[in-house]
């Protein structure tokens, strides 16, 4: 797709007005950092509708007749897509989610990309225990205030009441610092840059599959540095990695920026965020990167001897992207026909549907379909042949469209005779998205498909960007701001950065408060 | 390494006498399955020494003077290696472990290999919630009996006492079946074959890093089939995948076999296992594959309509390998100098140590070292250049030997002049493992290193196999058995398969009972 024009972190400062977003916890403590005025994007947040039932055994809706139209009820549409595309199901415990293979494959694609980027930027994977002594959480004042309402506690182990109750990690800054004190002695041990892929638990009351669940999967990076400049550079670097990932892999034109003081992570000096506009024009916080300053290192005594032998507290960062991102992909690109996956994150990029009527046609059609599959597989394209007898081609078309597969190849008896195929794009419905008579020859077909996938990838990003930009209004007064928000749009304007301003706008725009 | 001669599952039936092994839980219920007589290998189990302290902040031993000799105190040696090779550390909660980057990299190599094999054999990854309603655990009678003493329970969530306490998963058969009932309707939905990479919690009283910890990482495969034959075939297939992995990647000559009734997984009809002989001649259960029969499907009502429309319970399997395997690698190959990694699982296969005395030599030596690094990296070899100024070459030699890096390349000023390098094998100490004057030319060096790595891989397996075989005695009477066990050896002999026999041998051989 060539070079992408990414919004610059220093030029756009945007925050979502979500009052209760998944990753950052509101710090109610005053930070020492002085807020400077900045531009701010005001927007409705994606609501965390109460969809998880109290009783277990609840199923996501399955409507044989199809998916609720997106324009009719965005939330019902979202749940329909998750169910019918077999992305996830409710777990037996309220607010938990089972990630099914087709949904998990999206997460694996996210992992594959980010793992390489994390390692390229000098981070190593490791693993911390998920049980954290309760006393650790209390050590950093704003951290405990932000997280304590949402903790799951283990109080019984091996049949006995525990002396100290254990927190099931909601995030790992505390245990990371506990260990860092053992590994960091001098400046030679810095920077220390690690990451873990893990599950985390937050006792959310309002949940929604992928967007906000009691337990979710994420990666959490944790770093320690000798200087505040290095920590700031790292926090910015990682929000930049997330931004590039969003644009180039997920085709989501996120707006990177800095959170307001109220929304800064509980225990951080600064929180950078990438905010995405969903199909209902609500904002989704899709990833965050925190400059933790010395807040945790002071609380835990994480010190190093500098080059002059003086003991100093380390400067730290943490940053995370979670399975919430899968929800963001659904709500950015999906349409009335279902899911629409960006080719670079699709576990099936091309589905082949063979078509025959008479038994005599079946063999030659299947042979051709298999050879096309081989051609594409050899070219490194993720291809699936749906050769099941139990469903009609029409049913298969709908099914794979609903699953969001970027390209479909149809092969019937006439195509076999002409040694060509019919190709349909998921992102362009009907005839305009269809091309006939593309040769089955590998020298023609493989590069053609590769090019089409690239086109779709770019096209999804362009479409999402155009949608986003047509829904952001520049405002210069509070009245203009109210007007934009009332139209369901995002408002971009100068902002002095005060808590008072923010609470005023939040009251107006947040529909779950 | 060419084709490996693997012991056949049907010809060798071996069980470890470990009374409290990590994965299977003793089923105290009588199984309907009739036990047939089989050969049995009796052995001491690897003890789960109480090494984790009650207080937090305990550190693994760090001895600047070196590692405890293996022959002197195997357990102390094991803990020294884990600490000094920076594989893991104790977590703050008793019995938990922090897996450090160098140890986690071994786990990642295990994951990379197995993930491909699991997918090749038709399994998809997914994710189940870790919180399981307590009532689920109670549904399968032998399952609750096996696991209930070791459960961690969440009783408080979001500041409130929970109505039903939640189990932090010790394994997932129960929640898997709960979900399978929703996904399986007819024979067309079978086989259903999934896997998850996850953390699990078992409240063990005696813990030891990697070998037995309160929380550990593993993969757990779960499958459902229409017939008992298919389930048995799957259980065997997966223990075969584990066996091949152990031989070909980990260079551990495990003995695959079937567990006795007493050691069968709590809820399984049959448990297959791979048992490895550690350097102290104790047995380590390194992986298990269970034929669950219909035990869980009957408890949870997991049914399908067969081709005649009749409702039947599915036949199931589950199988797991965990971070315990990392402990098995340490205890199989390590020696007095520290860790010894099989090349195929080593995150650093070759370390380059540049040697210079005068400042004038430094640049040319480092230039040569960098170009050698590039040559190997380009050839797909995992190579690290240790160019730090702070340590002497001698210190670096010891350090990387202790870390178990298979090959070391030394480059000094004379090597630069002759355009050649010195190569040392980790597995052959001193001069016999050293080769001088290998050309730096990529056309010579890269294939030479690749071949050496293959040689080391084969050699580690051969050595471990010879050690294993020299410590297994064929016995034909109980007295011979006692004699072999008293010598610390394994005994192989015919066995009627009775519980009485087994408890007799366990009393004699198990040193933690």
C-alpha cells in the first residue's frame, strides 16, 4: 500500500469521552504534570450495553433468516455478526466470552504482526504470575483507587482460606515492579524492555463481547529506563507501532493522541491512545501506551545505580492492545451482509465455491477447484475450498460473505471449459464487484489475486477514513461542540485541558453514564 | 537427523510411579475398562521438593562462584541453573514462578513447533474463559474427587461476595463440554478438534520451578468424535505428536506408554503418557493424552444426532504439554557447567565472542564478528554477538556455556588475519570440542555451522538414550524389581496391572509420599 500518511502525535491530540473505557482507569488523584491546552476530539463512546445475562447457558442470537440490519440496530447487528460468523459465544459465567476458532484466528493474526514489531523494537516476551498479593495493589495510591472496584479475589486455595487474599491480575504494573527490583541493579541493566501475552480480569458490570468482558486477552509491555526522556520516547514509539498496525493491517484509521487527565491510566503520568470511529460513529479506544513516570518505581522502590553510583528510581512505561481490537474490526468494516475482514488479518483470504448441477460435472469442477486452491496456496495466499455437498452454492455465497472473506472464486462447468474463474469482492456488493474470465493459469491468477487483496486492503482503509473525516466537525465554541455532538458527530476543537470542561462534555456525550 | 526409531506405543507400556504428577489426577473411582496385563517400567519419580518459601521476596540462589555440581546435589544444581541462566524466578505468591525471557524463549520454540503440528492434524486454536462455575467441577464424579483438593476459588468479584464461587481453571474439560453442547448438533459437526494455549492453576503444596507450580502455562487439546475408535485414534495420534516432538526437537528419548488405572486422569478411560528419564534417573511425566470415553459427555449431556437421527453421547479426548517440559530439558541435558540446549529449541544457537587486547585490534575484530553474524543470520541461524566491553572473553565463555548455547565462535586478531574462526561445541568440553581455522567465507561457514548444529542435536539424543538404556533393567520377579529400584534404576517387567502391585511398588520407589 506504500507509505501511509499517519496523523502526527504532536499535531493531533484526541480523547474519547468514554467514561469507563477498558484499559485506562480514571485516576482521581491530581497529577503533578501541568496540563497544556491542546486540541480535543469529542465523541460518543461505544456503549457497553448490558448484554450478558445473569443466568448461564444464554446463547448469542442465531437468526436463520439473517442478520439484523446495521442501520436498524447497530448493537443487535454487532451481536448477530459475532454469533453467525462464529467469532465468539458467551461463557457460562456472566460477562465472560469464549473466543471461537474463527474469531481467535483474527487475534492470532494480530499477535503474529505485533510480536515481530515488539521484538524488532527490542522487547522480549516473558510471563508473570496472574496472582498478585492484595497488598501490592495498594502500594500505588491512584492505581488502587482506579482498580479496586473491579478486582476478582482468590480467597481460598487448596481447600483453605488464604492469609492474604490474591488479586487475579487486572494489569501487571505492580508485580512487574516487584520483580524489576530484583533484576535492576545498575544503569547497565537498563533499559529493561519486556512484553507478555496474557489473560486479565476486570469485574466489569456492563459487558459486551470483545469490547468489554470480565476476562480478556491482551499483550502488556513493560519497560524501565534511566531517564524520563527515554521513557517518553518509548511510550510514543509504542503508540506509533499500534497506529501503524491499525492503519496498515486492520485498515482502521485511528486517531492517536493523548488522554485527558481524567482518563489517564491509574498510576500513569501520561496516557497515549489510539481512538477509532466505529460504524455508528462512536469512539473505541483501541490501544494505549502509558508513560508511568516514577509512580510505580517510587511505590515499589525500583532503583538503579547511575554512572556516578547514585541510586535513582527508574522511569517506566506500559502499553497494551487487547482482544477488544477484534470488536473494533467488526464495527469498523462490517455491513448488513456481516463481517468484512481486512485481507491482512483474514485467516481465509479467498474462498473457492465450486458449482455443479449434474453428477457428471462434479469431478471436473472439483478437480479444477483443487488445482486453483493449490496455485493460490503455493503463492502464499490463505485459501479455503468449500466443497461440502450439504449446501447450495447460494448458501455458501451468503455464508462466506457473512464471514467476511475478502474474495470469492466461483468455478462452474463453463469456467472449467474456458479455464477461467469468476471472482467476487466482498467489499463491493453485486455485479460491480464481480469479474469474469480470469485465467486459471498460475502465472495469471496468483498475481491477480494478490493485487486484488492489496486493493481491498487499501479500499477498506480509504472508505473508513472517508467515513471518519465526514463525521468530524471543526468547532470553535461550546455551542458548536454541542451541535456537532447532538448530530452524532465528533467535534475537533481547541481545549484548555481542564477537568471542568471535560466533565461538561462527558455529561452531554456519554450514553452509558 | 533423518528418520528416528521411535518406541511403538503398542510395544512399550511404561508408567512412572510418581504419586502426584502434574497433569493426571488420580481417579479413585473404579473404571469400567478392564485392565489387561502389560509391561511396566518402575522408576523413582522426580521429587517435587518444597523449594518455594512462605515469605515473598525469596530469590533463587545466585552463586557468583558457580553452579553446585550436579553429582553433588541434583536439586540444588537444578535451581542454580534456573537462576544463573536467567530462566525463571520465584513469584511473590508461594509456589508461583516468573518465566524470564531466556526461559520463555524455550517455551515459544515449543509452541512454534506444536502449533504447526496441531494445525496440520486438523485442530484450531481458540480460547475458553478461565473462571468455571464450581458446580461444573462437581458434575463428573472422579474429576471433582481428583481436582477439588487443589482448586483456587474466586469468591469476591467487583467488591461483592459471589453467589456461586468460581474455580480458576485447573483444566478445561468441564467448560469445554458446556460449550460443546451448544456447538454440536449432528454428526456433521464432528469431529470437533480444538486446542488452547492458556494458564492453569493447581494449588500444589510442594512446588519446584517449571516442574510443579501453582500456575503454569500449557496447551490443552480437546476433541469430540462420533465413535470410540476415532477418539482412541486421536488420543494415540497426539501422544505420537508429543513423542516425535520430544525426540526430534527436545532430544529427549521419552518412553510413550499407558498410565496405570491409579494414575489415569480423573475423568478419563485411558491416559497415555510420555515419560522421560532425568539426569538423576528419576522419571518425569512430560506430556499426556487422555481418551475420555463418554465420561464428560454423559455428565454434561454432550450429544449428537447420528446418521439415523439417534441421539448419542460424543467420545472425547484431551491432551496437554506444559512449561514443565522446560524443566525436563534442563534435567535431561544439563551438566556441571549449566544448561545445555538442543539446537532446535535454542533461541541462541551460536554466540560470537570477539577477542582483542589492544584498542587497535578492536575495530577489525568487531568488523569481522559483525560480518560473521550477518553470514549466519542470513543462513537462518539464530546468532548473538556478545560485544559488550564490560566482561572478559573468559567470563563470556562461561556465561554462554552456562546458558547452554550449542556453539561458540571465537574471533581474535589472528583469526581476522587468516579470515578464519575458532568454533567450540557446548556438548564436548575443552579441546576435543574445539575446531580451529574454519573459513569465515559464507559458502564455507554457514553450511559448516548448520551441520554442526545437526550433529549436536543428534548427539544430545544419542547421549540421553544411552544414559536411559543403561539405567533400565529387565526384571522378572518382585525381588529383582526391588533390587533395580534400590540401585536407582528403572525396572522393566511384565505386570498384571493390579492396583495392589502398583501401590506396593509405589511405596518403595516414591520418595515424596
